[in-house]
C-alpha cells in the first residue's frame, strides 16, 4: 500500500525506488512502528468502486491482461515450524506475498478485488490506487505451529507509474511467488518462494522446520 511527493519504503516491494519527500506497499519507507491495530488512513480518502474511471485495456502498453479479466487464486502460508510465524499486514492481507517479474517487465504488486478509486486529497492523475497517501497504522498477525494463513487473491496486480498503481490482470503462465515474514526493516528477511503456473486455484508457501 501519505500525501507525499515521494515514494515510501513500503512501496519498494511492488513499485520501485522511492522519491524525495514524505514517506508514503511503496517500497522505500517502513510503516510507523505503532503496534496498535487500526483502520488505514487511506480508508478516509479512498473508496472502493464497482465502476472505476475509464481506462484502456493496456494503458502502459506492457502486454498485461485487462484488470477485469482475472482468475482468483488462494494464496496460503503454511507454518511447519515449532514457533509461531509473524506476518505484517499493515497494507492488507496480501502484504506478505509478492510475484517476481520476468526480465523486461515492470515491477508490480498484488491487487485487491477491485481497483481503488482515489478522491481528494489523495487524487492520482490516473484516478486509481494512489501511492502518495499516509501509511496505515501498524498491523500484524501470527500463524501458530501447524496452522496456516490464507489470502484470497483476486488475480489482479498493480503496476506502479508516477504516483499511481495501474490495475491489470496477472499474466498467465509460470511465475515465482514469494512470502516473507516480519516487515521490510527486518534484514535479512525470512522468505520462502514457490514456482506456480497461473491461473491456479491455490498456491501454498511452506515455512519448513529448520534442519538439525
């Protein structure tokens, strides 16, 4: 998932380098270290809409499918370890997950069921998901040993472009999915990856018990 003139660190996972200005899943700024759960401030400036602004099927000319042509997938994190897993979900339940772009593709992140239409004071020129709003309060969840965490992913992705996330459908074919624990400040990150072919009904990422 900051009314800012730059990109935040949380945008780094899905977009690209941050710009200068206030912090604004950007990828170059961490969410506030506030352990209190709460509604995102984005919710006060953005509203979901079943009828987003008119757009071409491929506004960035990158060859990705139209965002309305999507196939849902269940992404599941499985805890095979003896200790709980900590997941940061400040920017939504899909925050621990990412898809690796292929060579020559722009960076993109997982999208929600429908594009978010922005309104003032966080209005982006494309009219869709905005990267320049204040980050939400810190939220996290845990997955007990033997348990799992599910994210019903819509199959939509967001491609970052000059302060906006343009909505697309995820391209079909082989992809590498990654899930990471904790947040961006934790280095090195504890992640697992799995290869899968889209469309797929379910993709599991297993945090296996340590050897030894």
